[in-house]
């Protein structure tokens, strides 16, 4: 029996930081959790064109800090910051709270599992051949310096009558090793013949040890 687990959830609290960082009493916890999901859905739906791979949320008693990891930060910021001000106002209207928006640029989008999965899904929606789209994504990721990558597409591939899945693997993917930095992403391609699911696992190498982090801090 195959027992699969989300690679990020497997590492949360051990080697990966939490995506939402706040504390709340029991009576308001559920409300804030739903609010976090609304913020993430709103950002991905309305600003997905900016290649946002991750949305982190931090809360204090006074405000909510939304941290966007984007490969195209200029599209979110806009001219003289007009777009980011508009986004902040929309989130404040959505949550009725004071919002601060921070944007972190992703220097190598080829090494982000979420962006790689979304890129393959976009090509499938444009009716590209699924094998070619997967191979191109694998080649670009390995050229960017990844240790390994696995991409899995599932659904009515090529408009076939039956559901099936196709997998492309290159390099090493140690999914069960907690010390391995695995970046995972999932996206859906909405095609005329149905939805196709795209999953991407990217192995970025082992997490740095405490000694290595201390040495990097001393050098800096």
C-alpha cells in the first residue's frame, strides 16, 4: 500500500518554518485560520500572473504581515508602488484588519517546485505535448543547479479516454530523508477535456547544519 505525505508538511517544524506564524486563543483560532486561507486564495487568484510561489502570514495584535515570494515582484509593486498599495487596500477590505505587504524576489524560479508545476500546467492548457513540456521543465531545473527533480502529470493526458499518469525523474529525490531540502509544488491545468494534475518535487541539496549557518553568519 502506498502511503504518501506532503513533502513540506513532513518537514514543517523540523527543518521547514511554518507558513503561518501566530498564536491565538481557542475561540478565535478557527476564524483566523479561515482568514489566512482567504488571503492566500485572493492573492493566488488575482495576482497569479506575478509567479507567486509561497504566501507567508505573520500576525501581531495590531496588524497582519503578508509576505509574498514572487519571481516577478515588479508586477505586484507597479509604478511607484501603486499596485502594492491597491493589494494592501483589498486585503484590508477582505479581512477588516491592518495589513502590511512584503515582497521577496525569487532569483531562480526554475528551483521553485510550485512555479515549475504551474509552468508545466500553463503549457498543457496551451495544448503543448505533455512529454515535451515535462522534459523542458526538467532540463531547465537541472541547468539551474538542482540535485534532482521529479515531475508527475496525471489525468486524460493528450485527451485520451482513460486517466493515466506520466512521470519524469532526473537526478536524486530522497523524499524520506528529513535533512533533504525538497521543494514541492502542485498545479492544475484546466483543459477542454478535463483537469490535469501536475506535481513537482525538486531536490535542492541537504539543509545547512548549525555549524555551517554559524560560519556563514561570521563571514557576513
